[in-house]
C-alpha cells in the first residue's frame, strides 16, 4: 500500500512546446499544494537535431503531491516506432531523456524527483535503480543522443512481458510517470513527497510491486 500512487491524472494529446505551463501564466513561485504542470514528452529519436516527431502530454498537478501520471492509450500509433524516447518537463526545466522502447527492449518504469528551491523548479532527476530485475542497462541521454555520463542503470523487459493479449498491455508497460518533489516551497517549507520515491524503499519491496503491475493489464487504442 505504501507504494501505491496518491493520485492518477489522465492527459490529453498536445503538441510539445518550449515550456510545461500555459504561456499566459508566467513563472510564479510555488507553495505546497499550488497547481502547476508536469509534462511527459515522447519522441521518435534521441537526437533532437534530427527533428523527431514528438508529442507532449501535459498534466495539471499539485506541488508536493505524490502522483502517478498515466496516459490511457498506452501505445498509440506514434509509439509503434522501434525507438521511443521520453523525458519529463515542469515549468522551464526538463529531465534528461530515456529510451522507453528500443527494439524489443522496453524501459517502462519511469519515476522522477522534481527539485525545487524556494518555490522555483530547478531541475528534474530520474529516480533509477535495478530493482531485483534480471536485465539492466544505463538509460539516460542528452538531447544530441549521447549517453549521459552519470546515467544510472534501469530495468528493461522484453515484449513477452509487456504483451497482455489483443489491444492490451501489462500495466507495468503503460506510459506512466511517478512524480515526487524535493526541496523547499516559496515559504521555505520542506517538500515531503520525496520520502515516497522508490529509491527510498527496499529493492525487494519495489520488485514485488513491479511484479504486481506485470500481472495487471490495461486496454490500448485499437
């Protein structure tokens, strides 16, 4: 139960823009519980100099509220590409990229910690580890497609694990992002949701939770 996300938010399809917030909103300093935005961006390449096709999924969230953000249509037509990259955005900041799919390898487990200083989003870090899985690879990339030098390893799974019947996939392989927050809000209050990030749990417990997601299925777009 401790590993269950506090909330699930569903997104709409929106073309990616420069920042993850409405243009008219500005860049306000955030307090605990304030509304803000987190975006999942998927693309067909790792090297953005090659002008990949990409789509951004925006989610309105509450700052310091732990959440699982999920896209219902887990494998829409664009995601059938042999290589799919993914990164997260919040306000004016972006994470490094990850491969979400590369050939028959799937890297579905995505979790970030958004780092905030006095209410200003400063960076987004992936919360990675090899949680008792059999197969792990380094999986963080810069936007020119080069591997990030401090990349951590991440579990990957074959298509046989992700497939769950016609027009469905294992819930583990649904396009989704776990979000937690660290740092301080605009009043200097500490952000507490980072205490629920997966890297703070025993790897065996996380592995049990991931196995649970493998056993569930979700419908995809037909």
